[in-house]
């Protein structure tokens, strides 16, 4: 069975972040799991999708509030 992977460059493009951010997260032991083979860093697509799901934020919207406008003289 073939496990799909993303490179650091591919993941940074997917998330629109700098590759340096991913490097910093690894250095700080933050972010998501990765695989290091030689000097290559790879991220399993399954781990990426799980990380995205766990970090998805929902925003509850409230009805608009009528704020009185200031009248100009």
C-alpha cells in the first residue's frame, strides 16, 4: 500500500505559510508529525488532514446589531 506524503514545500504552499514556519514548529516540537528520511522531511497526508480537522475553528455569528449613527451637523 502506498502512503501519500507532502514535502515541506508542498505543505507550505497548501497552507500559504513560509517553509521556515514548518522548520520552526519542528524545532519547537510543535505542529504535526513528520517523517525524516535522510535529509528529507515528509508529512503524511493523513496526518495533515487530521491536523487541519483538529485545528478547524467555527465562528458563531450573531444577528446584526443596529448601532445609531452620529448625525453630522
